[in-house]
């Protein structure tokens, strides 16, 4: 199975921190390769952490990420995957973090 996906992801951030997790999905050992880019907000820097809860393995742990900077993603899933995204902003405020994901599998 091969394909491509381009998708925006929004995360509600309260007091500079947000976290969300996906439902557990059947993924069948696919290789994912691509980029993710913050498209909003335009200000500040982020610490982004993405973890596979099924494998209990980090996928990404990137500090000082700013809007417009593409971050490379490469990950091989297991039979099932459940993703947790956590973001910490360098500003103590509420916002919506928007990330554009472009990847192949």
C-alpha cells in the first residue's frame, strides 16, 4: 500500500500548552516519510513532541520550532498506531496551533 496525504491538524492550546491523541488505528507496518510545518500562529517558538502510544516510542521531539519551518518526519508504524501530540509554546497564552502535514506512505 502506497499513498500520499496532505492534511492540516489543529490543536487547542491553553496557557501555552496543548495535548491530544488519536484513536488507535490499524496501520499495518507502513513507512511514513514527509514534513510537518506550523502555519499558525505566526509568533513564538514551539516544543513539539509526537509519540506512538502503542509502541511507547517517540516519533518527534523538536524544540524551538517556528512557523514556516518544515520539520522532517520518518517513522515505521507497527500493526496498530495511536499518536499523541504535545505542544508547548514559549508564550503563556491561549491559541490554536495549526500544522500542515505532507507525507507519503
